[in-house]
C-alpha cells in the first residue's frame, strides 16, 4: 500500500478539490457503506484513501479485499481528516468518476422532475424516497444543488446507486420524450386534491424549489396540478415530505393485491 505523508502530494491535492466541489468530474464517497454501494453498482473507484489509524478495522479490511491493491493509499490521520467532510470520519474514502447516465429516448415509467431545489438534505431525502418508491429516473433542472455533493450523498444513504440521476436538464426537451402525463405539485388555480380521483400508473412527477415552488413555465406544461390537503396551521409541507406523500400515494393505488 502506498503511504502518503505530505499535503503537497498530487493525490491529496486532487482529493481536496473533489471534497470542496471544485472537481466536477469526480466525487468523494466517505465511509464503509457508501463505498460498498459504489462497488456493488460501478466496480472499482479511481483511488481508495485509508486513514492510517483505521487500517486494522475489520469492516475496512474487508472493503480493501474487494478493491485493487494498486488503488490503495494510506494517509496520515491529519491528511485524511483534512480531506474528510464529516466530523467523525470512518477511516476510508473512495475518489471516483462521477456517473453520467445514458440519455433516455422515451420515458414510460414513473419518473421525478426536481425543479431548482437548493437544500442538500432535501435532495438527499428525495433521492432516497424515489429509490424506495421504485422510481428509476430522477431529473434535476439547472439550478439544483449538485446531486453528488458530499452532503447529498450522506443524506441519501446509498440511494444514488439505485437511480439514474440526470442533472442540468431542460424541461421542454424532456416533455417531448414522455409517453405519460405530467403531474405537478402546486396550489395553482385548477389544482385538485391528491386524494380525488385515480392517479395514473405512470407519470412524471414535478416538485419545486423550497420557497418558490415549481416554475410557472413548467406548470403551464403540466397535465394536472395536485395539492396535498393539510391543516391551515402551517403554510406548506417540506418538499421532501410532499414528494414522499405523492410517490407513495401513487404506489399505494397501484399495488397488486396479495
């Protein structure tokens, strides 16, 4: 295993750029669970960073046994902790190329459009919810927080690896590829209650920015706007909570009876 003790090392400098979000082609996976999930879907990373004091931990040794030894780098604790973005690092990190999903010619199974979302915790929760609801494609508009940022990765807890995440998308172009209707979460005039009528078996769900909601240009292209009935005690639901209610109400309606 290669040992690194200098902050001037090229790998250390590159890893710090990735951790800070300045390298848009790569991502940093921190902790055993995220590294295991990466291996299961994508295989070998570009490099495996190990904290010196953690080298004997059984779960980390098991992870190292499933990666190419030529990719292993043991860093001093100080160097490793300087790269880490969490307060209590587990002792192992992957640096990997950011996945780019293949373009989709037509969409005919339920998918999710996320419009200008800003909070990493909200996006991570939405991604985890989408994966749990068996949604495969999540499309992010320009202006969304980066889907592969460390905070979103931690919040989603591995859900990224069950999804195809398409960033910087143009809604008008996606609209032309749909073989299903568009249902937007909105309180706009003409919106109906989520619980009135039957939801389609497949649709593109649209959820919007935390403060501004879905952009009016997108609402104008929706087939139906829906709202979630709630108490007047609060102005609105958190967007991640609302997304979960929408996706799982659709799933509930179309579950095959046992």
